[in-house]
C-alpha cells in the first residue's frame, strides 16, 4: 500500500515538471529577434525559447509566433529534446495557433 501511495505522489509531482515541456494553451508575452535566432517568451515560462532562423520551416514558425502575438491568440507549443522552459532556453519543436 505504501508503494502505491509513493508511486501516486511521484506521478503527481512529475506532471508539474512535464507541463513545461509542452504547453497546450499559452500566450506569447514577448519576442526578441537577433540575426540568426528569435527568442520567444511564453506565459508560465521563466526563460525565453529559441527559434533558429536557419531554414524555411523555422522562418515559418517564427511568422506563426509573430501572428499569434500580434493577434493575442493562445498557442500550443512543444520544445525539442523534452527540455523545460523553466530552467533552460529550449529550442521550439512546433507552435500551433488556437483559433
């Protein structure tokens, strides 16, 4: 019985950590643009996330982020390598606009 309670506690605490890896409904708070990278700050994140502007896919993702921020739309975002925006500057895997 103690093992089951401990397992439940571990699962509940891990859910909070995983919530930073993929956010399903957040606003974009700020965007910084540098020559080869754009930094995006999402609500609930303590660090900026990165979009490298190295190919057409990433440039399109940056355009989506700009459009969502300008129209105050909520987005879903996921970070590469299962990283967290709480302690690192993760690279963005995808951004979906909530319409």
